């Protein structure tokens, strides 16, 4: 076989997505497609009240329903010691309420029946007597001395306080503020929103009584972490639990945590001895699964008169709902809010975050959020615009003046974290060039003269993704290193086993591309196995855009291990010393004699044959690795949004959106652009319409797509993308994550643009026509409830 010289890169590039072969044909297999013989169906009875004592539950009529197989209540679970489960932030959450209900939509009983409709019908036969209690809805009232105590289940708990967490140096910050020329203070709310994936959450549990093995198909972004947690909750031995995440119809953070429904499907199967499916409907998904944000923030920014930003001081009140169920490292209860100083060179900074319980659904982080980086970026980017307004300075100029400079990297932020690499001014300049910033400002002046409201908004964000270094981060005491295994079969085809998995991000393609790039095996010859704990090595899953930073690195490392082994085998085949061999994509050849070489396919065959292998080399061509990232990666970007606001109605039209992203080395540019497009739509949605509200009794006002509005193609402009490439110095490929960048970076650009158009300092999202109109008329508007 003579070696084929590759002109085009074999691995990297905009390869079409391998997984789309099945998706476009409707051949995906989602949890709801799993059908097992004798399978039963579960449905959850949920609380109509936000806060109420449970006086009694009568299940007799439901049990008498001819198709009902089991009715499970909190009392049943108590007898099995399963009424409460640990959450990923080491709080506890009721699987089914026993003493009282703490949010509207909380799980109260579980019915298992022969079919889904009978299970739903039987819910109506359950008679629950509630004694309503006053509800804590506004987190700003949660710490009032007379506020009802929500978590009276926790021993000795007499208030609704969860945690206080601080970062930065308070004294140094106060000192800088004391001498600053200009201080601007602004209160802002990042409202409660929801990831709203197309597929809701669900599970099929199959407990096999004979061999004691539980198999759980579930909508999870983190199968291995869930397996460990189920072992802890249910007391089943971990090797007797298999969690399978089949095709997932979008996660966006909604599927990181563990919901009572998953546990109930398991209990249902143990109790009935049959497989049990539970699949929630849209309202259940919106009302009871992990919401995001709900951060009340006060920002203070200090600067010199000529626009040098000196310091930032931040106070946050975080509404975590009735249980602290957010999935994030225990060491950082406020997640990665740590990076609240953003992309700027400051003298000092300090923030304090206080978390409280309220009578709302639990959760509190996830929605393409990078664990609170979204809130942090929104805060600092709004504060910079408020400062620009105060100083009467162009927001682009103010940013250029204060952005970190390339020579400052690696940069240690005032909170201690180290940004790995960046060239921020080049990125912002590029976005301004694509936008035609200077001309846009001229156009804006002309339109203003005609009474038209055009606005230009900028946001510059730094992300922190790729959780994370084992010594810094853990969930449930489990570090965040990712395992990865690669096997090359005798004919040179390969299988890669990953601990992370895709909910739409295209891993089956991009991870094959990494192996292809490292080994010269064509991507179509590489199968990527993921989402099944029995078939893949341990790892903590897909979230915080960690797949490329952590498992992407693992895939590169494991490929290089295979390549090193292939070298030893090739040396035996060619009867030369390994040092005399040189690698070119797909083959080892003899230095100075390029015709004499062996392709990776030839080597794979020989590795499985009767070749005399060098001392210490085992047969076959495979390797495994566990990658423990030395640091997070810090992707970044410059976004510019152009809006037109209708002066009569307050309606906002996003006319243009320019996004220049830097995620280091780009594996698949087409997939990256897809990720950015999706995130920009998220950002426009959050800025303009997405919102979960509550009335004063705690009734959820965002429980359907009639109330929880999502952006469509009509609200989105044709995105204008650009990129720069600043590789991560510590990642074997130089790649950083990108999956959440646009969601994190874009809301501030839209809000900044609207404020620029209407000449008001600040209006909280969502910028609905009525809120914008009110702000234009009265100069301000209350935060949404
Ligand atoms: N990629 C690349 N080159 C880079 C970085 C990433 O080609 N330098 C590719 C990756 O190989 C991967 C995709 O881009 O195919 C996203 O990679 P990464 O940034 O590592 O993010 P994850 O794969 O870990 O995905 C998680 C991230 C998160 S946390 C949310 S939330 C979100 C997001 O991805 N949820 C999504 N994007 C989503 N996209 C879809 N379609 N569905 C979701 O649920
Ligand atoms: Cu923050 S949502 Mo994603 O990390 O799964």
C-alpha cells in the first residue's frame, strides 16, 4: 500500500454531522421511543399550592381504578427511606412531599398504570387535603424576620438563608471606591428563565429482580454522575445500575440535575416488578424542572473622569427556590460568578452573594449558563454601559480603553482565577469592522434627528468553561476528570468511548474528527460511543461547555497514546528502531526513506496478528486515559447588536447582530457556528421575551408556551459571525469550549442596544413592548415579578 498524501486536513474542518444521518430521517431514539415488554406508565400528582401543609392523602379511589398498578406517596417512600434525595449541591430535596409542599408543581404522589392515560386519569381520583400557608415569593422578603420558614424540615432551621459567599478583597475595593472620581450604582435583576428544550424530561426504569440490576434510560446530560447519585439515594450497588442517555432532544442545562420523576420511575419499577416509563408534559417541565438565573444584583463601578475603570463592587441576592438543587461545585455555591470582573483590568473587586429559599421551583443555574457566568457577564457589561452613559463616552471607546491587553495573559483576575489566553482588543476591533461601527453611529445620529429610535449595543464577554481541575472542583466529592478509551480494530476502523455525551452539539462528529486528525483514520471510520455507563468510562458529563475542554483533550491524548504504540509496532514491522521513525498523518515512515513506512491500518492489522512485538508492548492497538484539566479554558467574544425601537409601541426589532467569537482552535467551524446561532437566539429570547413570573401566592405564570415566550426565526436577524483564534496554552489541541458563549454574551448586547435607543439608563429584562414603552414614558420601570 502506498501512502496517500493528504492535501486537505483529514480531521478538522466543516464536516457534515454524522448523527444527522439518523436525525433527518426521523430515526433518532429518544427516551419516549423506548418501549419494553410489559412496560407500565407513571404520572405525577403535583401541588396546586406554593406553600401548604399536607393534612391527608387518600389514594383509595385511585388504587381501585382497574388499570392502576400502584399509587406511591411520600409515606410509601418514607417506609423505604427514599422520601428525600440529595441534590447535586448537597442540599436535600423531597422526592414526594410528606410534611408540606414548598412550591407550586411539587411532586405529591405517583401513579403507575397500564397506560399513560389511565395514570393521568387516576391522578384526579387522589384526594389531598391541604392547609395553605403564606408563601415567600419575593427573595428580597425571604430574610425578613417574619417570613415563613420554608425548610423547617432541616434541623434547627429558623430562616430562609442558604449561604453567603464572597470573592475578592473588600477592603482594597472600598479604598479604591473612596478615591474614585466617578461611581455609578445600578440595581438589576436577571430574571427567572427556563432552558425549555424541545424534549421534556423523562425516564424508563427497568429493575430486574432476578439479577438485581437496574437499567435506566433517562434524559440526562451526566449519566455517570447520575448513576453514582442513584447508588447513594436508592442504596443499590453502583455496578448494578446502568444509566443510558439515548438521543437527547436538547438539554441546555435542563438535564444536568436529578428530578424526583427519575427516582419515582425507579421506585415504580421496584414496586411493580415491571419497567416503568415517566415522561413529563410541557407545563410540568416549565413549572417544576430546573429554572435559571433569578439573581437580584447591585453593581457599583468606580472610574476616573477620563474613563479608566478602577473597581467593581457587587452584591447579589440569589433566589434558589424551595430546594437548593443546582448542580455546581460545592466549593462555589455561587458557581462561576467568580469571573464577575469580566474582561477588564481592574485595581480591585469584591462581590458577595447570598442565596435564599423561596416558594418557587428549585434549580437556579442552568440554561447555557456556564454556571452563573451569564449573570456575571450581564452585570459587568451593563455596568460598563451605565458608566459610559455617566461619562458621556462611547461604549466601544470605554471598552477599548479598559480591556485586558494580550501581554497580560495568563491573567490572574482579582478573584484569583487565571484566564489562560486572549487578544481582546483585536476581537472587539474585528466586530466593529464587520458592523461598520463608525458608520452605524452616523446613521444613528441622522435617524435620531428624524425622531427614529435606533440603538447600538456592545457586549464583550469572557467565559470560564471546562469544569474543571480536580483540586478546585467537584460534585458530590467526585472530581471532574474525564475518562476516554480508543480501540483500533484489526481492519483499521476505530471506536472511541467517551464519558460526555451530546444533546445536539454534534459530538459523534467532532470527536471522530479529533481522532482522525491525530491518527489519520478517516472520520467516517470512527464510531463514537457515549451516553451509556456500561459502555463508557467514568466522567461527570456534558455541561459548562466542558466536553471540548476536557473530553476533547482526553480524545487527543488517547489518540496520541495509540500513535505512540503504533510507532513501536511499526518499528517491529520495519525492523528499525522507533527513533528512526517519523509520523505523517496516518503513517509512520523511516526517516530519510519516506517510501518505507506503514499506515495506521497496516499497523492495526499487524498488532492483532502474530508479529513479534517489542519487549513490553502488548498486542492490539488501543489505549485509555483519564484527563484532569490543569485549568478552565476562557473563550471570549465581542458582540454588537443593532435595534430599532418603535416609539409608539415600544416594540424592539433586532436589525443586525454581529458576533465575533474566539474559542481557540476550531475543530468544526460549521458546528461552532451552529452553537453560536443557537446561543444568540437564546440571548435575544431572554432579552426580549423569556420570563417565568409568579403572583403573590406563588402561582407560576410561565407554565406554558402561551406565557413563556420563545424567539422564532421572525425575531432573529440573519446573524453575522466572525472569529479570531487564540489557542488555549494548556489544552493539547488549543481548543476552548463554545457551547454557551453566545447565550452568555448576547443578552447584554441587546439590552445595551435598547437602552442606547431609548436613552434610559436601565430597564430589566424581558424588554417587552409594554416595559419598554413604560420606561420611555416614565424614565424607569419596576423589575418584573
Ligand atoms: N467545538 C469545536 N471546536 C471548539 C469548541 C467546540 O468544534 N473549539 C464543538 C464541540 O466538539 C462540540 C460543540 O462544538 O461538538 C460544543 O462543544 P463544547 O463547547 O465543548 O460544549 P459541550 O459539547 O460540552 O456542550 C455543552 C454546551 C452546554 S453546557 C449547553 S447548556 C448547550 C450547548 O452546549 N446545550 C445544547 N449547546 C447545545 N446545543 C444543542 N444543539 N443542544 C443543547 O442542549
Ligand atoms: Cu449551564 S447549562 Mo449547560 O452547563 O448544561
